[in-house]
């Protein structure tokens, strides 16, 4: 439900890239980045800024994604704690 709401609220966007330094073109997929305020992601020479999931001005749907992330982190931590040879982290 949260991802459908992200889509309805227009938070998924096409990116515009200049492949090979030639013509500007829209990507085939739409994507979004949600996370800590100010966090960025870079790919294909593009710097994408996250929609904040906390703090002033954060969309409510992004706060819902943050809550889902916290639940996934807790479940993953429980699995890591139960593993005989613990390796890895889930603090994302």
C-alpha cells in the first residue's frame, strides 16, 4: 500500500541521462530515493536527493516507508542473532 501511495503522490520519477555524452533521454524506469534528510545517491553521473522520511516537511507516506524499514531491520537483526555464524549487518 505504501508503494502505491508513493506512486499516486508522484514520488517516482523518470531520470534524464546523457548516455555516451550524446543525446539527452529519459530512462525506461521510474525510481525514487527515500531516506535520511540530505542523503544522496549517484549513478550514471546523476546525483539524486532523497525524499526525507523524517523531520519537518517529510511527506507522511515517506514516514510510513521509514516505519517499514525499521520493521525489516528488526526482523533481520533477529535472524542474524539466531544464526550460528553471525555475519553481516542490517543497519540501513
